[in-house]
C-alpha cells in the first residue's frame, strides 16, 4: 500500500512539472510584442514622378540654367536676321573689338575673302539717309546725287540695298516691288572694285552682302538704267540682278558685280 501511494505521488508530481514546463513556454512566447509591419518602399520614378527632384547646388543650377538658354538652341539661321522691320542690329554686330555697330567682314554667312584679296571692309549702322565718311559709293541717281552700298532686312531676308541720302533712306528690291528702309547698314571700305558678269554668275571675290531666309547668299551688282547707275541684289538661283527703281523690282541678266580687291 505504501509503495502504491509513493508511485502515485511521483506520477502526480511528474504531471505537474510537465504542465508547468508547457505553461512557461506558452507565457514566454505570448509576452513577445508583435513585429511592426515595414513601411512601404516607394520607387522615386514610378511612385513619386510628380514630385520635384531635390534642388541642385548653386553652381550646378547656374550651369544648367546657362545651358538651357544658350547651349542647345542654335538655329541654322540666326534669330536676329528675321525681323521684318530691321529694328535691332546692335546686339548682333556690337559692341565688340571692332567698335559699336560695326560688323567685321566675316560675320555670318560663312564667306571669307580669297587669300589673294588684301583689302578689308566693314558694315556700319545708318538711319534716315545717313552714311559714314568712308561709305562705298556705288551709283548715281538721276539728279546726280550719290548712291551708296548698303543692306537691310525685309521679310526674313538680309538684302543688298541702295542708300540714297537725298531721299532720306535705303531701298531694297523684293517680291516685284521697291521697299524703303530707314534703318540699314552701310558698307565701308577703300578696296572695292567691279567686274562684269551675267545670268547669276559671281566671281570668288564677290562680297557676300546678305542672305535669304532659306540660306542662299546674295551679292551686290549694279547696272545703268534710265540715266542712273543703280545697285541691287544678285540672286544666283534666279540668274538675274534685281534693282529697286521707281517703286518696282526690275531684273537684268547682265550687270557688274562688286568685288573685294
């Protein structure tokens, strides 16, 4: 009887220990706080593409601003060469090493004098018939007054012009008519000559005076017409010289071409 009671007591103690062990493990796991969920990871381009990128350092910001304005927008035809009223020459031609309002010979149009031409020339601004002291005289009007070499803008073209101080302005031929201009440029040089040509031909020494909006180079020619010696534009693709005269654009297939000596 005593032995049976002892065995029963040992079995009861074993059950109590096993139950305590399981309860201990259950309580230790149940007391651990749950792990909080991870915050969502947003891809910058896919989720936040509507947000502005972080600001650049001041130096990089200035460089990007400069490149945006000047680095990637170089047109084939300069914007300054497309006004219809020829209002703003100075930002393109001066001030600079040649002085205010003076254009060096090689400015624009890609023409450089041949190596055997030793002369020089420049373009200077004029208004309302004014010409500088070294302006190139290229013709004579019916009343005997002098006509000088010039150029002016019209409808996106930079056209050879006759500058007539006695008439208070310059005149260009375009679209079948003569057009007056009160702001223009005057050719200045002491090394200019003339050579005969025809049907749109020009020699290598011919001075490139202007250019059409399509990029064709224009030259200055002259011809005798109704008692005047009148200059105008030679447009090689048309095969003629056009002069502005009496309100009209008059064409000639034979003419003289202005060249650099």
